[in-house]
C-alpha cells in the first residue's frame, strides 16, 4: 500500500463515557438524550440498540421501543474532555492527523506502520493504548484510501479492526448507503436506477452515471472500482461549524422543529470544542426548495451552549413562515476566535497583581 490511512471511531461514544464514570450502567440499555420523551436521542449503547433505538430518534419513540432504558441528559463537557484525551493519544502517531468529529479521526500511518509485521498488529497496538489510557473502546478501518477506511471502521463495530487490502472486493457487496454522503434522499435515486450495492456501480456506463447521479456518481464509481486514493485533509482551524438535518418527511409543527433545532445546537456546540463564536446563523429550507438564512452577531464572543440555543430559537421563530412545511433546518457558528482559557487565566493572573 502506497499510503496507509486509518479511520478511528469511538464506540457509542457518549454512552461509553457515561458508563466509564458509572460502571453500574454496564450491561443495561443506556440512552443519552431524549429524556422525558422530549428532544432527540444523541446516542444509544449496544444494549439499547437491540430495541431499535438510535441517534436522532425522537425521545418519545425511543421511550416506546425501550421503556426500561436508562435515559441520561447530555454532559457535553465530559464528552469533550474524554475526546481530548483520545485525540491526544492518536496525534502522537503521526503529524498527518485529521479530527473530523468529537469521536473520529483519520491518521496517516504510512511511516508508523513500518514498525509492525502487519497492519492488524498496528491497529491492535493503537487500540490497546487508547483503551489502557481512557478505558474506552474504538473501531478502526485501515486501507490506502480515506473513504474506504471510514467505511471499514464501521464494518466490525464495536471494537473491531478491519484491514482492507483489496478495495474493490471489500466494497462489492456493501449497500450503497455505506458510502458517506449517500443519505436518505440520494439512496432513493440510486435504488431507482438499479444501484443497491456499491459493486453495482462498476459496470454502469459513464454517461448513465453522469446523467443520473452527477459528478459525485463518477467519484463513487472510481471508489467501487478500487481506484480511490483520497488523502487526509489536514485542517488548520475551522472558519465555521455547521450542522443541518434534512427530514425524511417535511415538517409543519414549529414545536417539533424546535426539538430538532435544539438538537442541532447541541451538535454544533460539541463540534466547537470550546472555541468562541460571534455569529449564530440558522437556515430553513421549505418544501419548495426556497431557503432563508438569518444570522445574529454578538457584541462579544461567547462559547456557551445557552447562547447558541437562545439566539438560534430567536432567529427561528422570528423568521419561520409557518404556512409552509420545512424540509431542512441548519445551525451555524462563525466568526470563531479559538479557545480562550489560557488568555482568561493570564488575565486573572494580572488582575490579581494589579
Ligand atoms: P457516532 O460515532 O455516529 O455514534 P456513536 O459513537 O454513538 O456510536 P458508534 O459505535 O456507532 O460509532 O457519533 C459520536 C457521538 O456523537 C455520539 O456518541 C453522540 C453524538 N451524536 C449526536 O449527538 N447526534 C447524532 O445524530 C449522532 C449520529 C451522534
Ligand atoms: Mg462513534
């Protein structure tokens, strides 16, 4: 393999953090979010998933499926601290590191791999260190392509390592929905045109693909043919953080939308990892694809979740056209100014002596 890329994703991350500090939860169905039937589920542990509970499910539905589950409120500070510990360990292995969410990262391990007899052995070594230092388990995909490693890390969840030597063979029988970026809507387009498995793309005519699936389809065909060489996109800070949700069915009820909006605020706040923002924006796309975005700029930067929720809700209820049904909503934080803890401490230090 010319480049060796690992994708690491922690197992049922928020629940695993909760179980770490409260071992009595182990073996029981645990759900973070969706308490009292309100809000949406952030994640569920594997015991709760057996009942059909999953991320983004309305709490009321989760309660119906798993009435005896233990429902916990989100503790974002704890998840963020645990995430920092994990990322600190992973960063040691390579300079070419890309954290993509609170619980997942890509690592270019081309050099590090030389120390091991096999890629599996290297994976075991990293997993062991993560577990010994954090008591949390992860799953790992290793291949020569960023996308394939991402797909592979999900292959043997929880706590599995999947090394992909032959990209084409590995992807051939996987459902098309395993490709990151193919969601509910595009899935329907692929299905309608006879593509159910990734391998179904291999023999399709290029013009057919362009016509029906666009340029993205050509990229996925290359992937299916074992020709994907996607690299790590090393990130130097973010300009903004945004999250959006497209509903499988358009929604009318502002109260239902409020729940989704607050869940998006939680997610974008988790992504923020303590950075300060000055601008909070919301996006609403109606059934007819007309969209509006509205933003609010604070006088001074903030890094609290409450402020995001307050401003997002204000913007939302001030601007929503309640006559129209909604297909997508989004929340964005911009005008970022990094973490300020150090500066604040320094300021406190000076204040003490002046
Ligand atoms: P994921 O890695 O998607 O899920 P997970 O770690 O809970 O489970 P898995 O073992 O399948 O990887 O997301 C990481 C965390 O992000 C998750 O623990 C909670 C949070 N999250 C939300 O808050 N809302 C969501 O819709 C999703 C998908 C995740
Ligand atoms: Mg995860």
